[in-house]
């Protein structure tokens, strides 16, 4: 394998140091929220956002006032995007059916898909208010049938962001908070005097939000670890350098630590793309952010073969993978670790982020190796049940169960089976022993 790095970002050691600092800050902050609750949340909101209202929960009148600031055209755009997302989420929900099967006569097994009962949806604000994140979490939870949806986003310019509030309300949020960062995630997960806790936290965010979700996992459920955005471009000589560079920087502008990686088997394209990156950074209005991210986290990886490109891509497991080659469907068939694929030059990550209908809350930091992105199924819990309808079935299952429990040494377990065999099968089984075989052989 001949893989060359024409550009690298920060060393793994430096990234690990950054992660350690974030972990320490989050741990201390969550402990403070857990102890001092509303007081801690108010201090944090004041410190980071200069926003300390009487309550962080928006009233109906405040929601209405915010929505009145959204133009008719903007509302039309929001509703168009939500229509696409709702269509796909409904199709996903329809694919998840309850099951009931009679495995042997008289034995019924099944499962039901039950919505999580309360969800906290975090919507990032910060440098770029993420209106689309409200669609992705709130609307999808609504399609899943979650009965209590709490949505929270940080204040922007001293108050709730009108378009985010509109997207939350239109998406089906039952409670809307104007609160950001660790304090929002902590308050929704742990609860305060004024904010009731939820069972699950979802939504993307910066490194601090992602780490807060990681540390809270177990106390509450989470969708996945969706931290700073990641993008990868997989391209060969058929691709266009300007498009490649645009797709890299379009995601690098998210923040100062957003990995943008290109993997190609064409040196000509690699060098042309690097030149295009420099050209675009000279004119990009968000270059201040994108340049820092590209410098510290951008990579250009040159491979010899498509198989090498595939292997590198699966190993990195990037959140977004833009594929522009002469064999896009081959990558679709063979990629196994990623957040979402964007196939061909006509589509792009921004489509998925904002409007096309798939969910933009996706796994980062190699989590694509073990999970996909947020979807309607994340809000549903699949619970099994069983029932036995006949004495014959109770006896048959009890006989096998009794012997298997004794095999493992669980006498009390065996007696749960034995009492049924005695009751429904009329078999005299000594206490603490397994049911003998019907042919009289050893237990």
C-alpha cells in the first residue's frame, strides 16, 4: 500500500490534549449543575451568553413574538425543508413494524416499538445558528410519537433566535428553552428546580456539548456522539478541483476544529485542489474560521488504487463522505463505516445539512464504525413480550427450561419452571431438581 499524505493536520497527541481539556471542563460543569441546579445554570448562561431571563422556558407569547420576526419567505423555506424531512422520517417509521409470532403451538413471542417518553433536543447556536438542527431532532422525534419534546438553543443577540424558535415550534416541540452549551444539555438531562429532566438527549454541538452527552450517557440516553463536523471528499480524476475544494471548506467553516479530509488516487487533482483551497480562502467570508480548521485538521491523502481509497475511508469513518468518482455505486456497496454518503457531484453535504430530507445529526470521531446517524428509530425502544396459551406449551417449555437452569446451577430459576410443570403438566418434580426426560433417562 502506497499512501502519501500531501497535507496533514494536528498530531494525534495535540488532539488528545485538546480532548483532555474539554473533558475536565465538562466534568466540573456538570457536577456544578447537578449540585446547584438553577443557580449554576443561570451563572453559566450569564458568563457565556450574557443572558439571564426570569425563566429559560419560553412562554407561548414569547414564541409567537419570535415567530412574527420570521419573514413569510423564510417560513416557506423552513416548511419546505420540514416537508422533505417529514416524508423520509415517515417512510423510516413505516419500516419499523411490531412483530408477533407463534413459534410453537401455544407460545406467542412479539415485540412492540414504543417511543421514548421525553427527549431533549439541543440545537446549536454559537457562530452559526443551526436552524436545520431543529428539523432534524424535533421533527423526527415528533414523527416517532415522543409525547414530550423539549428543544433548547442558545440566545443570539440577547434573545431567542426567531428562525430557530419557528423551526422548533413547526417541528412539534412541546417546550422551548433559550439556553445553550453544557448548561442546556446538563439542565435537560439532570433537571433543575424549573426544568424537568428528560429521558434522552439528542442533537449535534461543539466539542463541549458532545463531551457533555458522553459523560451523561447512562444517566440519560443519547442519540450518538455528534461533535465538531467532519467531512471527507473521495475523488478521482473525473472530479473537479473547484468542487472538491468548495466541499472541503464548506464544512471547515463550521468551527476551528472541523476535520476536512480528501482522499484521491490522482496527484493532479490533489495538487489542483490544494491550490483551489488557497484561492477560495482568499475570498471566503468565513475564511477566518475555515483557515484555522483547514490548517489544524485538514488532510490530503494520495492513494494508488481505489481499494486503498476505500480502506482509508472506512478506517477514518468520517461523518460526511462526498463521493465523486467513476464508480460511486461501488463505494456505496463497499463503504461500511461513515455517517452519510453524498454520491456524485450534483449533491453535496449542504443538501443533507439543510433540506434534502436525510438527517444531519451524524456520528463523528469514528463512531460511524458502530452506529449510524439520528433517525426516527433512535426515538423508539423495541420491547419484547411473551405469553403461553396452553397447558401443553407451558409444560413443554417448562421441562426444557428446568433442565437448562439446573445445567447452569440456578435452582431458584429451575423451580420457576418446575412449578408450572407440576401445575399444568401434572408432573411430580422434586424441589431443586430438573425435570426428567420423558423417556426416563437422566436429568
